[in-house]
């Protein structure tokens, strides 16, 4: 190879390296009450994705609002979090449906999403736009297609990207013990909880084995004394689970 050819080869390799996408590792995936979750990482960020076609879970994510917690010590400390949508700034609905009723159109919910989230770290909080902000946090919520065997259903995809530096405030902090929590915002006063169908998440490592949630049958006929009046329309229990991130120590 001549000098010119060698120089061209070096330039091409350099351009490819500059334009190369960061290596993304799929570290953890699992299922919680019919909602699949997946945590991925690259050099600088963590990406957490939630996907579900269950209408009640979609309402929990969007109507109640969703909060993600990050504890570098592997416990369940909630001092570092990202919250979106915020309480009181959730998508508008004319009336809260019962769990078995059809909810509002997903397109309508997505169109009415608020443009403000909250980042908290050890007592300090900052409001941010879900796509354009100085924190480096990015939130995307959109309709998706969820494959279920030979069929497919319309579902919701919720993706959070957060810089590792927003999780570990001090540079050099070991993230190998990181635990991640996913929850709903506190229930508003006057809302009545409904007994959950399923309680615990199941988890697989590295996007391989993925646990399944246990199914639950529909309850029998409701007795008159348990009937729910128009002022006591129940909501499903909040989302609440934690998992270990299994990140490699830097």
C-alpha cells in the first residue's frame, strides 16, 4: 500500500471512530405486572425503557405520574430521582374509568402530556423540559406496537435517558451496586386503591431470560355493600418495584 493509500485508510478509520455509536450494554430486563422493563448503559448514560399494552398500567404511568429512583448503595433510598409527569400536571381526562372500562384514546393522552419534569438529588430539586434541558436528561413517551405471540397490540413506550453523573454526584463513585426503583406519584386525596392482581416483578439478566408475571382472574360479582358509587371510583394500586442494575465497576 502506498503512502497516499495508507493515509486514506487512516482518515477513513478515524472518521468511522468519530461517527461510531457508543457501545450499549443490555444489563437487566424483566416484567412487572404485565409491563416489561429494560435497563441499558453506554459510556455516559443509563437508559431505562418501560413497555406495556395494558390499559390500566398506561393510566398508572401517565395519569398517576411516574418516578424513577437511583440508589448507588444498592438499597431503596429515594433521595435521587426523576419524576414525570408531575403530580397535578398529568394528562387531562374527563372522568376516571373503572379498571375494566376503556380509558381515553392513547393519542389523546400523549397529546396532553405536560412539558415539565422534576430532578431531585439529596434535597435539591430542579424542574426541566423532558427533551430540552441542561441536565442531559431525556424522556420520550410514545405509542408503540407490542407483540404478543402471533398478534400485536397498541401499547406505550416510556424511555428515560439519564447521565451517570446525575446519579452519582461525586466523580468516581462506584455504580456496581446501583439499584433502580420505579414507582407512581403519591395518590391524590380521595382516591381509593384497588387490590393489586400481581405484586412482584420477575427479572432476567442481560436481556436473556425474562420472567413473566402471574396472571389473575377477574373477581366475581360485586356485592351491593361493596358497590362503588360515582364519587368513589377506584384506581389500581401504584407501581412500586426495585431491581439491581448489575453495572460493571469502572
